[in-house]
């Protein structure tokens, strides 16, 4: 078993192609999300976001965005939690949606 560090050539899911590109019915719908909390520091932001159609961790995800402000994130109409090479607001890191995961996301904000 090994780790793959290259980028997958995946198509970014959005409101227009979600139904055709989703892996399963529990794949996060980028148009259906609720940001539950955030922390902004040094021009970077961490969020705890819920995707109501997801099952694992009850749809909760912790995402860190680099060189992105809270205002930019809160104004998004779509939020895809997957990594992408596209020039858009995109995740820099993700953490397990637990208390430890949130503390690690905040620690990353302090280190960036």
C-alpha cells in the first residue's frame, strides 16, 4: 500500500453538473452547505461546514483555505470540499471533523 501525492484529473463538481459527476448520493453537494463556525488568521480561514446529504461524520467537514478571507468564503454560493488544480477558492487542507481536527486546523492557521 502506498500514498499517491499527484492530483487526480477529476472534474470539479458544481451546481450544474453535480448530478452527473457525483460518486454517490452522499457525495457533498456543493450548493447545499451550512458553515457552522470559522476562524480567520493571517489572511487564511478555517471553517466547519455541514453538507446535509452526506453520511460520514453527519456531513461535517473542516476545511482550511489559504490566502482566502472569511468574507470571500461566506459569500460563496457553491463550496466544493474536494481538492482541485483550478484557479478558484479551493481547500488547502482538510481535517477530521472532531475537536482535535478543529484544534489542528486552527494550529495550521497560526503556522501559515
